[in-house]
């Protein structure tokens, strides 16, 4: 089903490249971040994700397509952590060009979380639990929504513990419905991702990996 699953880690050069690029990128963004305390708080979850993927690699090996999607998301998050989600160059451009009063990069990352992580969650579900049919798309969407809710709870706890830095970490920016909107965007991203995948597989019932072409080019 997924063409690179039997490649040993020693010969999986696309994964080596992703690890190297992210390590260099993460190290570069660790130099003089806008707010060191907030950067540390934002960096905890990516470090946990990378460690979990590393220690479970022999037990469950994702496809390079899934690793690529996770890599893109981690880079987006790391970018926001370096500048703080309220002060990225993207937001400065947005405010200058469209006279926006709010920083929207955090909304972009919440949306891309659902868009990019639903596929790896589905791969885990279909291979580890042999789930097929509607629930192979519905459960990953629910998992994304649940993860978004858990992250909002973590933000709330951080706000209580860290005081002012915690409030900046939460990033409400005066919007009392910020939490609900963030969760909604994560859900929307997952629905779009799984909707596109379901549409693709409906037209290609024998191909359960629409990113196979990308993987072949990476080999």
C-alpha cells in the first residue's frame, strides 16, 4: 500500500534529509527568539512529538508521505515560536497590507494542523487497527478535533502557571471566542483533508496512498 515501508532507516534518505533540515532549522530559530520564555513553552510539544516518533519508529513506521506532512507542520509551528505567534513577519505584512488589528498566523497553524495531521492519523488507524470505510476518515477527523481541544486545555493551564507569559502563550488577543475558533479551524482542516482523500480514493479504489508519486520522486 505504501511503497517505502520496507526501506530500512539507514537507507531512507528522504527521512534523513527531513531530520537534518528540521534540526538545523530548529537550531537556527533557537538563536535569539523574540521571547525566550515563550519560545521554550512553544517548543515543548514539538520536542515531545519528535521523541515519540523516534522511540516508536521500530514499532510503527509511518510512510515518508506522513513524515513529510508532519515535517511541514513542525516547521510552521517553529517559525511561530521563534517570532511569537503574535509577532511573525507574516502578521506584520498582513497588518500593513490589510490594516488588520489581529495577528492571524496562529489561526493558519491551527488550520494546517488539521489539514496536515489527519493523513498520518488515518495511516496509523488503517494499518494498526485495519480500519476501513467511513470511520477510517471520521475517526482521524475526531482525533484532530480532540487534539485541538487538548492543546487549548494545555494553554489554559500554562496561563495559570506562567502568569503574563502564559497569557501571551494563549494568544486570545481580545477575542473571547479564540479557543472555539482555533478548534473549529483544526476541525475544518481535517474535514477538508479527509474529504479530498475520500474523493481521491473513490476514483482510485486500488490506490490508498495519493502521495505515492511524491514518495517515488523522493527515493
